[in-house]
């Protein structure tokens, strides 16, 4: 019984990771990227989609 209580006490007394740093990191990832980045990514994805469509159409005809 004492061993179980000691183990729980050690877990409770152990230092915890910095909650504020974790909160700031999560908040940073929750925000969308800047508008320029989103526009650039959208252009790249649109170009890739066109290439994929052309490649799949070429394979279907072959």
C-alpha cells in the first residue's frame, strides 16, 4: 500500500512540461498561414492537379 502511494506521490511531484510553451505552440499552429503562402500553395496545387489530369488522360488513351 505504501509503495502505491509513494509511486502516486512521485508522479504528482514530478515537474510538468511548461504549459505556457505548449499553449503558445498550439496557438501558433491553429492560425492559418499568411495570405501570400496560401496563394502560392493554391497555385502549386492547381498546377499539380492539371499535370495529374493530363497524365491520367494520357494513360487512359494509351
